[in-house]
């Protein structure tokens, strides 16, 4: 994980936290669970729930 703070092998910062930039899912399973994945795709995950 330290590599996240490196440029060309030199340490410039310490990664305090990381982000998840992408989400993946099975459309059929999401639909069966009643999750509106199209809304999440359009508005972001903050569209959950309600």
C-alpha cells in the first residue's frame, strides 16, 4: 500500500486512506434484490436507499 504514495520509487507521501473508484455488480441479482442500479449509475451510490 505504500506504493500509492510513491513516484518513480521515491516515497512522497503516506497513503492515509484509499478510495473505491469503481463498483461492479450483477444486474440480474441487483434487480432481484429490488435495487435500482440504473438510478445508482445515474446519481451515484448516495441514491441508496429510498
